[in-house]
C-alpha cells in the first residue's frame, strides 16, 4: 500500500471536471485508488464519491493506492495533484 498527502493547489478545489479526469486516470490501473479527507475515505471510481468529499482549494488530502501496479498509479495520481489539477 502506498499513501501520499497533497495540498489542493486549485483554488476551486475538486469539482466535476477534475473529478472526471481523475476517474479516467485511475481506470488505467489495476490498483484500487482511494481518497481520504479527514475521517472519510472513498474509492476513486465514482463522481459522486469524489464530490461527496467537498474538497476545497488549500485543503489537505491523502491518496491511498493498493494493488499490483500501485507505484505507477501513485506516480500518475501524484502528477495529477501537483501539476494538472491547477490547470483544470
């Protein structure tokens, strides 16, 4: 299992557009990818799951990746949160 913490750099947080991109990204991997905010953990396989966290800009989240290709999946998701999210 791989866990990484990120600060949401996009001022609008995670809304429908970045959630869609994130879901498409994690579908490329066999590993299970989850997002944690506070005490709540959701799988990144549903728009409603992601939006239910109501993640705003500047908040801290944890990405949990578990599976056979977890290193590659964690790197791809990390790139999304550090580079791509602020452009969406």
